């Protein structure tokens, strides 16, 4: 390892070891507040949770599906709801970029339906990006994970990210741990954030294309041999199209078993397993595998932190009346008051 690489990893390690105990949530970005819609839309969070509880009872796969939408939105030009936009004459939708082709189309329908219900109850004052963040929280909580307060007040963006921008800003499933560490650092996220947010893979599924490179033509030596045989039954060739859980232990529960799998060399994706293979990052994985409470606490800190990446607030952006489309100049919206008491044109 050269001197610059060693210094870089050392810096990340020092920052990662400073696990936050005194402060359970990161400092909030100006314009966001935990109570942003407490008085002007008191039914907001109940509406979302009740609807998602109904959805998940018949289609549990929508829980990890909604969490992924929030991730894919925030990493590409910030948490502005741009991944929800349909394509237009000005360019293709972010959903059409290769990393987003595996996002479940029904997730976008659910978010827009929630926007309909919320706007009918409260008026057009809640952004689609805020709704997406709350859906991500409830996807975790209703699957057995931690409950937490979500800072609100985001506004929706009006710019579609290009295919290249989407590719550049979403991590690749074949990335090494050090590549992921550099990627996260560029987003203002540290090693604890990387490992905690990777815990989102404790539920959901992945297709053969994302891991057959670890089976064929030769087996990845970091794979547990018995686990590898199980994967070969799902994907008997490098062109198979099967799917398998990301967490083989408790695939429908948000818990710390994802990390237990990594310790036992049963991580599905290379980008996941390498978190344990890398000696710098391994101690964090081990701590989360041994202590679910610690994982939950750090996950909450990191998901809130991620949910504030490059947010639009105040008079920036808009409150979309349809999550899939930008408002037209003739769209009539109400006027609200933001958390700082300034008039904001919604």
C-alpha cells in the first residue's frame, strides 16, 4: 500500500472508531426539522404507516423496495425526489439508468398514491422527497427494525440526473471495500456510515447477475463453500436469471443477521463480503454482528445523515403535485410558512 493510500485509510479508520454515543442523531441541515409538518399536516406519518402496513401484509418485497428508492434518490444529486420523475423531452428518467432498472416500479406508484392521500388531507404542502424518506423509515420499522424521527422540510428537485451522473453516483455491487470507502467519503459519509447503511441488505433479494462473477469461472475464495453450492443451485450458469435473498438467515426481518452472515463468509455481494474481508473495516462489521442494539443506533444516525445529502429547502425546488412530474408554471399551489417563519411558495 502506498503512503497516500495508507494515510487515507488511517484517516477513515480514526473517524470510524469515534462511534457517536452522546449524540444519537447528526446535526440537522438548516431548513429541516423533526416537527416541520407537526401542525400543518398532523396526520402525515400515521397516513403513511397505516398504508404501508397494509401494503406489506400482501407484498413484503415492497419494504426493501421502498428503502432502495430512498438510497438511490439521495446518492444521485441529493435527496430531492428526482428518481421519482418520469422521463420527458428534456431527457430520460433516472429510472432508466442501468443501476435503477432493478427498482420496483410499484414503489413509485405507492409513493405517488401516498402523495395523493396526504395532499387531499393537508393540501400540497408535503414534498415527494419527504414522503420517500418517511416510507424508507417505515419500511425498516415495519420489518422489525428501529423506529426513529425523520427530519422533514425537503423540497422536490426539478432536474433529471443524466445516465452518466446516475452511474457515477451509485456504488457498484462488485466494488471493493476501499472503493466504497472512498465513494462514501466523497459524499461526506464515514466508515461507520458505510457499514451501517450496508445493513439495508438485511432484507430484500438480488438476481444472479449481481453475484455469478463470484461463482464462475472460478469460485471466490472468500465465499463459504457450502453457501457457494447453495448459490449454484439458484444460478447453475453465469447466464442464469434466478433470485435469492441478500440475507439468507432472516430475509424478511430487519436485524443484524446480515453482519453475522459476513462473519461466516456468506455475504452475497462482493461489495458486502469485502467489508469483512478488509482488515480496516472488519472490526465495525464484527461489532454490529455481536450487538444488534449498536447496529440499530448507528443505522438511525447514518440513515438520517444520508437523508440530508444536498437537500433543497426553503424556497428552493418545489412541492410536486405529482411525484412523477415537475409542476408546470400554471400549477396552482397554496402558500405555507416554513419552520423559520418565512413565507414559502409551495
